[in-house]
C-alpha cells in the first residue's frame, strides 16, 4: 500500500512532534539535575568559605603566638647569659 502525499506530510509532522516532545521532556530532567548540582555546589562553596575563615583565624593566632615567642626569646637569652649564682647555705 502506497502512502499519499497528504499521509506522508502527516506522518512527518507527527514524527517531528514526537522528537520535539521527547527533547523537551529530557530538558526538564536535565533542569532538575542541574538544580540539584547547583544546590550541592552552593553548599560546597559555603563550606569552603567557612574553612577559609577558620584557616585565616588560625593563621592570625599562630602569628600572635610567634610574636609572643619572639618577645620571650630575648629575655630567655638574657637569663642564659647571666652569671650563675652560687647557692647559699
């Protein structure tokens, strides 16, 4: 059985409509996946920023401790150079 020109046009139109509807359905799926990925990326970004702030705070504390050690070091060296006292008794 041969298809008429009108039937071929109708079949072609239905085929294109099916392909387009499947494409749109898959786009909706990808949108959901992208939304989930973006949400996870936002969470990771927040955690990274928190870790960076913690690292900066720890760095400042370490610098303050180093400065205090530098201040104490001079006094320790002075005490080590001082002449020894003889014990009384």
